[in-house]
C-alpha cells in the first residue's frame, strides 16, 4: 500500500487526534468523578467517539478491503450516529446552562459566557 502525501498527512493527523483523545479519556477517567454529572459523562462520551472516529481513519487505511473494511465502515456509521446524538445532548446541556436560575444570593443572573 502506497500513500501519497495528503493520505499520509490524514493518517498521521487522525492518529494524533486519536492518541490525544485516549490521553484525555485516561486522565479524566482516572482523576475525576466524570460519571456523576451529565457534563462529565458527555465529555467522556464525546472524546471517546471523536477518538474512535479518527482511529477508524487510520485502520481503514490499513484494511481498505474485505471483511475488516466492511466491519470498520459499519462501525463508522454507528459512530457518526452517536456523534450526532452527542451533539444534540450538547445543545441541551448548553441550553440548560444558559437558562438555569441564578444561584447568586444577590439575585443577579450569572454572566453569559457563550456557553
């Protein structure tokens, strides 16, 4: 298998993003109680999904034909659906964060931060 420059760049960049996602999942998973909040669960799921999608790019380059390629392409479809659902969840989390009542005893609403 011979890769041209753009293909090699794509594989290397995808591998780096996949590795960065793995580092995040390991560090956050071992150091924070991420399962206790909707935002923590979302951060883990989204980071893992993006990492797996990039890992798909690396693996499909190696196994571009046959049964492994068919299974990888099926997994990619499932990952894309999961990412779509996670983006809807992210929209809901952002909306709730922007519209929750103020916890400030003075009654002033929290400043908008672009969340």
